[in-house]
C-alpha cells in the first residue's frame, strides 16, 4: 500500500475523530476545553528566512486558518542555525496550543547535526504531515542511459566514470542509498546548493544528481536536463511522464517534507482540534494545487503517522550515514 493512500485514509480518520470531539470527553476533559480553543491569536514559527516554500505555504495556511478559527494566525520567521533557533523557541514555549512550528524535521537528526540540542520527536508534539516532495535522479539530456537498467549497464561498461552531485547532506546520503538499492557505483561530489548542481550537470562535470526536481523544471521542460527516475512509489503530478524507482524495480524512496508541531505535552484535545483544521485546509482544492505546483504531494495525516514518518526518515539517514562513515557537522 502506498504512502498517499495510507495518508489519505489517516486524514479521513483524523477528520472523523476530531468531529467527534464535540460529543465526548477526551483525556478526562469536557467538551468545553476543546470548544474554548483558541481564545486568542496563534503564532506559527517558520525557522527559516521569509520567501522559501515553507514560509509561503505556511502563510497561505495561516490565512485560511484565521478564517476557520475566528482568531488571527500570525506567521513569524525566526531564522538561524539552519532552523535550530526557531525550533528551540517552540520547544521552550508553553504547551498551550498558541505556538506552532512549521518544519519537516528530516534534517534534525544526530546522523546529520553534531550536538543537536534537542530530540525532535521527544521535545515536540506532531500535529500533521502536510506535504512531501519526492526527489528525482536527473541527468544531462545527452547522457545515454534512459532508465535504471541502462544506467546499470553503462556503469559496468564505464567503471569509475559516474559522478553524482550532492546539494545537501540529506540528498548526498540519499544518493548513497540509491546507489546501494540500484547496485551501482559512483562518486558523490558535494555542491553548495541546487544551483551549482545544475551547472555541473549542464557542463558535464557530473553526469547525474539526486535532488528535489521543482527547481530544475525550466531546464527539464527545455530539454537540457532529463529525469531518469522519481524516488517514490507514485509519479509526480508535475512530471507525470517520469517513471518511479519502484516501477523500475528499485525499492528506494526519498522525499523532503513539511509538517506542523506543538511543544511537547500540549493537551490532546488541542492537538486534535488543530489537526482537524490544518488537514481540512491542506485538502482544499486550491491548496492542493499549490502544493503540487511546488513538486510535492499534499498530505493530511494523523499526529501518530507524522511521528512515525519522521522516525523512519531518521532511521533511513542514520543507515546511510553509517554506511559511508559520514560525520555529523
């Protein structure tokens, strides 16, 4: 069963469960507890600078939540230390439902960050996973292999000549897992961002790269770059003609993700109420359309599913880091 069908089912269950809040007590609390929330404005903390896709998506969500909740939902950017400052701010906030963190969480693992000052899963309460963006394995249009089988053949015929581009630690480690799953070898060359990776692909400095494909769309549409495979079980709406790893017999998935978190120990009725509201907004047609325009898949999950999703992601990155003896920075 694929992640989208699971997540859709979980979202429906979450909405059903939350609808029942008005008729039954939860954790020993009466219905008034949930009905009285929210009683004032809510802050959504984006731990990055304004203008990125997480910031833009959070502002769209906040505007719609304001209408649904009857209270202002205000987005604040608390950037610094690659998201750690804003995340710590939320962790230290009162667990009363009035401070929310917008972040995926895949990068916040000891496998990638040395002396990480918190444990994401222990110190935060997940609300919902809202979207995930599968990566793509991309090549220069002139590169001969058109699929994984042809890539495997090419690598055997050209030992030591395949160079991958890596734009971040997570994508570099995911590349190692792709190499392992596909049974191929190649050097992963680190770059400082997707822009330099694109330049490397166009110049022939590298032959292949695993990265989120949305920022490559213009080059793909113009025919200068080509998607070899999408790292997911289902095809992306943005690139419907690009086959997936699973279609080509490689059982490997990797995606960036975005979700929302409360501080740990936030009462369950508040978590359930906010889960209900955010899931409803994420599944609105215009929000789904915007998410798909970013190269991502809209998801509305239960808190439990989001927690398990991040735990699996951390285990995936830890395995890759151990495999190549990657030292956290």
